[in-house]
């Protein structure tokens, strides 16, 4: 396991920088006049006022969001992937996540809220794949394997129950006692002894490593890392409508945005713990 991951060169400094940027995506939601303006911002124009350029912001580097062919990932398979919603939805959000990442913990709740609003109508689906950053979170790999054991014993429902519970109880940043993993399985109604046998076998290790490699090959450098699979390719006009929403989140080092598009505009990358309000505008723009 370690050999496989060490072959993928992701310096710790880059990962930490990526996480800090992801944190900024969540924690810098603000308006010049504090919460009052945020509370009054409604509809697409109001949200754009929150996430677009504001008076006093420094000019952003004029670097475009590049077409990125590396956003290619394996097709979603309802028989083996962990899917919430209609796998043939107009938008399928494939999330690569780390169970000990504090930003993933926040974004997990954001996507749960998204599914409450968009999943029931079949317009958005959520696929969970693993991206444990062992350099930062030594326990994340084991926890990822535990979720796969939950899936083995409890199916898709067991996987999501177990994953939700992990994010509920972990303090993040390796704060969860791994001895608690079997107890969590019992809490959600799984056979504890069968779970312990599965976890000790290590038979799901290769799956975790495969998904980790897939995420890095697609351009993932931090978590959460998301690829949106679109039933209809984005038009140029919609791309130009989306890009200004991310201007304030450009990476100050190179001017890059936490959004990118595949060459065929049928896939879109979103990186970091993006707030619900921004995710909602993105989805509404794509779906309209």
C-alpha cells in the first residue's frame, strides 16, 4: 500500500496548501457588511454578489480555467460504486474524499443537503470514492476499508449509513479511535464479528488504492475533489456564466481556479469544500 502511494509524488507542502485553499473556500464566505447582506442575498444574482468580485478585492490574475483532458475517470457502475440517487441523472457528482479530512466532513453535509433538494427529483446523483491522504491522515485508509466492509455486509445502504456515522463521530485529523470501527458497525445493525473478520482480512485495500490513484491521475491534489459528469456538455455561454463565481478563489500562486472543464465539456472539476450556496448556483446554471 505504502509503496503504491509513494510512487505518486504529491509533496506534503502541496497537499497542505491545497487543504488551506479548500478551507478558504468554506471559511471566507462573507460580505462587506457582515451577516446581514448574506441573509438578504437570494436568487442567482444575490449569490453571485456573495461569490463574485466585490469592491476592495484585489484584481485577480487573468488566467483562464483550462480545458483539462485528465478529468477522465472510469464510468460509474451502479453495481460496484456507492451511489445515492439516479445514476443516470443529468449531473452525477463523483466525490473523492478522505474520512479524516475536516473539509470533507463539512462538504459531506453540503452534498447531503444537495441530495435532499436535487436527488429526489432525479436531476443529481452522488457517487462516493476514496481518496485517503495518508501523508496527513494515517487512519483514513483503515476507515475507508471499514466502509467497504460495511458495504460488503450491508449493501449500498450499509455503506452510506457507515460513512455518515464516521463523519458524525470523528473529530477529523486522525482524531477517531480505530478500535471504535467495529462498534460503529454494530450501531448501524451489521454483524460485528463478520465486520471484524472483513476488516482484518484487508481484502478491500486494493480498491482504496485504485481509487486513490484514479483521483490523482484526474488531477486531484487535495480533498474533497469532485468530478461532475454531465449528461449534456456545457455550452460556452454557461461556462462563461460559471467562471466569475470562482474569481475570488483563484490560487494566488498561479492564478488557477478551483474549477476546470474537460476538452469535450462533458465533465467539470470542482475542488475544495465549496459552500452549499455556491454549489446550488453551479447546479442551477447547469440544469437550466
